[in-house]
């Protein structure tokens, strides 16, 4: 980041209804991942958003994990966290491009995702970006997911009934003569 450069950061959105986020992290570089999670957790807590955390082996597994949760669970937002540091092979480009593309496709399907997968040249860059008291890219990813959630609620997104429904909700629907699918 240039010394004289400034960036505008939006305030966290106000959520008029309870929200639940899933943080999906690849802890390949554990210390960096822990800092990203801390930043995300702080932002979600500040916004009053409940959250859960799952770990996956690497950055390439983050989009499939989010897709599973998006299709089969009831999370309102998703925070993708991890770190890819350039190495000596072209594997770096594959991991960066494919994880980013996977998240973008899910976002275009309607998932509210904040992308906090760092793609850096070296460990020093990752440490600076992950620091929750510094650049706080984990907190920024959580904020992005919350902004997309607020936007989808503003425009009245109707969430299709995908995933699991509580048994009492199904029984109530049956009693009213409505949808009885699980």
C-alpha cells in the first residue's frame, strides 16, 4: 500500500433481521489464517451477526465448501478466508484463479460472499494484510459479505426452500394445507 494513498471504507450495514454467517477458512498458513478469522469474527460480532466456522484443507476447497452450505443449510452470508503465496511453479495461478472464479460464480448464483483469500508474493505481504489491527482483510471480507446480504434484503431476495427445514415447520405447513416437502 502506498504511504500517501487513502481508501474509503464503508461502515458496516445495519441488519434489520438476525443474520447468520459461515466463515470458511483454509488454515494452510495457520498464523495468517488465525488473524484473518479474528478480523472476520470482530466485524461479524460488531454487526450483531451470528457465525460459525469450518476449516478446509486449502483455498481450492473453499468454493465447494461454501456451495455445500449455500445449497444445504440456512446461512445468510459467507466469508472465504485463506492465503496463497507465490511459489516456484504455476500452481499459484491455478489456485488463485480457480478459487476466485468459484467464489464469483457462487456470488452470481445469489450467495452473499466476502472474498478474503489473500493472493500475495511473499509471507511478509500476507502478514501485513491479515493483521486484524492493520489492513484487516478478514474483517473486510466479512464486511463485504454483510453489505451483499443487506443489499439482497433491500431488494427483497426471496430465498428458495433449499436444505433442511425443522420438523415443526413442516408439520405446521401440513396443518395449514401448505407445502409439505422437507
